[in-house]
C-alpha cells in the first residue's frame, strides 16, 4: 500500500519529481505520522493536502489544489471534499503532528551543529471581510501598515546552518474574545480567551521546553522584549535572551565590579546612549551580506533593568545601535554571559533575520497565507500541514550539505531581510 495515499494505489504527482531516495524518505516520514491521525480517510486527505502544498501552483488553497491534482472535474470534486474534510472538519490533534515534524527535521539539522537560537516573532495574513477567525484592522509588519488581517505568533529554532518553525498560534484580539457568538461561528472553542502576543509566545516556549527540544538563546523584537513580564518569564524559565526594547525602557547603568561596583540613577536607555563617551562606541560587523558587509556602530554596557513590579533584576547587557551613524535608534537587552565578546553578542542578536526568511519560505513556497476557510480548527490544521512540509524540506536541505561545509556557505537573502533584525 502506498504510504503517500493509504486509501489508494495511486501516487500523487509530487513524487515523480523526487529523487528515488528522497521519495523513500517521504514515504517513511508520512508513515511515521499515521498513528497520530488514526482514521484512514484522514491519512489520505493529509497526504494529498501535503502533496498539494509541495506542488508548484501559485495558489495553495483547497480548490486550486484539488483541481490541479485531477484533470477530471468529477474526480476534482471528490478530491476537493477530501481536502476540506481533513483540514476543516477532522478532529486530529495539531501539537503531536508539529512535534513529530520538528523532531524529524532537528535530527538532520543538528548534524551541522546544535540549536543556538529560539526566535519569537509574528506575521500577518491579509484578508477580505470579517469572518476569518481573529481578523480585524490591526498593524502587521508583513504589510508595514495597519490592514485588515489575521496575526499569528511563531516560534522558530535555528543553528548556524538552518532554521525551523516549530509552532504558530493565532492571535485573537479582544474584539473577538469579547464576542463569544462571533467566536462560536468561527468554531473557536469557548476556553480560548484573550492572550496578549507575549503570553502566546511564553506558552509556545513552555511547550517547546516540555517537548524536550534543545534550548537556545531567545530572540525577539521590541513588541515582546519591551514587556518586562516577558523578560521575567524567560528568566524564570532559565533561558538566556537577546531582545529588542524601545528607547523609553528604564535601566540603571552599572560601572565596575565587586566592591567598586556603582549603580547609577534610573534613566531611559535613550539617555544612556546620549551620555556615552565616544570611546565606548565602535563599529562592529556581523555578517557578509549579498551586496556588502553588514555593520553599524554599537555600544554595549552593563545595566540593571527596571521591572513591572519594582523587583531588582540581574545585571545584563544593554546594546545600543547607530544604524546611520548619527542617531541611536535600536536598543536591546541581553542576559548573555558577561565574558562573551561584543561581536558575538551582536551576531547573536542579529540572528533574528532567520524568522523573516522562514516566513518568506512558508508563504512563498508552501502557501502558509493561502488558507481561505473561516474556521479556527481549519486554520490550525492548515498551519500544521505547512509546518510538516517545511520540516521535510529542512531535513532534505540538511542532508544535502556535508557537516564539513558548515560555515563556508549561507542561505541567500536580500538586504531587506538581512536588515530586519
């Protein structure tokens, strides 16, 4: 029986484009998830949906995928129902499938080096209308403006060679969670209540740690790092972090060590930047870009951050960046070791670009933002199968490079992505 379609002897068209060894691995990979899906029809629909996402069509939603897989309109209609059933109606659990896929890819990725970073970010899904779960006019960095869209928070694991999105959760604004009738129409369970994005991120991080995924330095932009509650949670979880903050975040500068240690007055990080001696600012490069070396002016000083409840927090790094060499405009806090070099701290902070590249791949290659259904379960199932496909491709990419080549090549990306961190 064909592992790609347990209900049929026919092989989906994807495998005709695969190397025979890769085809065998795909069969084995799919067989490994069957026990998590149970019902044979779910298995068949899952495999067909995955193969549709792997395909080269411009649109990866149910209707065009089913039409492309079958030349006969009658067969296409049956395929359409099968895909709808597995993604919008079936009650299989998303988390076990996502964890299975992540472990599969990580086994290959870690041949090239241990996981070094956990990256939290969010992305938008532009929408028409008002019925898709979580949709409203809200800011999304994907469009760089306020737009009618859904927003989802993601968690990506990365080493020097590759990156792997392992979880994504839909953000539900209070305009949704305060309207339970609207939630029920979108099949959002009653127990799903409002959570700010930073809390969604913490829950995903906790789940990742509970699943036993290898921990790394947590990276996030200022929407997360500026929340002292978020940083406190990371401290409590024992995770190191390097997170962006806003210029109004308050800290106390620390000078000296031991008995000579002096803690300054509470000031905004912008004031720290303007009070620096020129000798404390130097140019640092962190990566070779496609057109030029990525570099800027930086200062790195020791501080004690202020917290939401007034508790004293441990001493850490404040990183200040001058992208245009005139005005400081980027700030970050990091609990990386005080023995770590400034260049390594900055290079770690700048690894956030990987999540933007992951979004490009998920949307551009696998249709992450192409789901057209209006159900909460359907959205989650679609994301799960997209992540399942990404994990297989990430494992195949890791196999294509010998561990001895790590550090001699890098994924291509344009300057806009490289400077997103």
